[in-house]
């Protein structure tokens, strides 16, 4: 029989766990991301890179390039892999490369993980990325519990251990940081459009790029926080169109005005 209720299918109905579709399972309590735009990451915090060296976070920030920070754990059986896969696929379609225009940090929030698993993860994603010469722009790091706590609290990344499933429960987002380590944007989810990644990186440096075309694109798009995406702003297009018309008119009228002025002077 056809569904005749005005409610969405399944709305308010109990599922196998005894919860209605509008209720949040208890294992999701305390999990998510509280956006903290403008917060400053402590770049003096020490982490261990994939080579096993203990280095400060500031070693990945040169004061010029923005940084993509992904909080994951390397032995994750699901979501973290989807996140890193999606980010890598998005970056493959971007003409910019890690190490040249930006840096990528994948940081484990599991204090038990070591550089041995980090280097294997990095090797896998460098192969997936398939762009030689960019290995110095990718950083897979681990840290102790205290450092992890400070980083995740600064970013607003909330997670917890799920004893039932024997893994970590967490959300997924790429955090875009300025060259000085301030939080500029959050790109939520596991699919990252190249345009959104590029615009977010440009936002982190206030549109300072070497390409005029890039600046024009950045000028015409606006970040929609409710969707974690960039949308085209129609009024900016109108402004640009109006400016272009004025330039075209000026190109025709100025020479005419100057010629007329010279003819009047002769007369």
C-alpha cells in the first residue's frame, strides 16, 4: 500500500535500537566538531613525524603557505580512510601541489600509534596521489596524549573511544590553517571538491596568489558555512560586469574625447 502519511518515511518511528529517527544514539554523544575560526594553534607543540623525529608543529609552517590539517588515526577501519581518500582525490584535481602552494598534515589522535604506522600510511597516499616530488609537502605525524588533547581542543574536534566496537568514534573535516597557524576554514565530510579546497586555501592567505585569474575566482565566491562549501555571489558578477562595461566605454570614448579636444584647439 502506498505511503499516505505527511511525515517522511520512518520519521518518529523506532528502529532496532529502540530509538526514533530523530534521536541521537548514545555512542554519538560528545562527538563532532565545534568550529573555532580564528583560534591559534600552538606551533610549539612537539609531534613525531613519519621519520621518527620529534619536531615542533612550526616546522610545517613557513609563514607563507597555508596548511591542511586532517585529524585521523592511521589504523582506522573506516571513516579516516574515506576522509584521506576523498582529500587525496580532491588534491589530485588541483593544479597546486603540496610543498609548493600549501602543506598537508595528517595527525593521529590515537596516542598509541607510532611513526612506523605513519610512514606506511604516507607511502600509501603518496602512491595514490601519484605526483612525484611532493613528498616533502605531506606530513603524517603522531603525538602523546597531552599534545593530542591540546590540538583537538583548539580545533574543536570531539571524539571518544567506543569500547563496544573497539575503535574511535569521531567526525570528519579538513581544517584549513593560515601560514601562522590560525584556523581559517573547516571543510566537513569525506568528499572535497577541488574548487572548495583551492578557495579555502586562498582564504587562508587572503587571496594572495600569483595568478590574476585565481584572484578573480576568489573574489566571486562566498563561503557558505551551513554547507561547508563555496557559492557564487551574483552581485559580485554584476559588479565585475559593470566594471567591464565601463572599461569598454572608456576605450571608445576617451580617444574620441581627445581627438575632439585637439580639433577644437586647432579651430
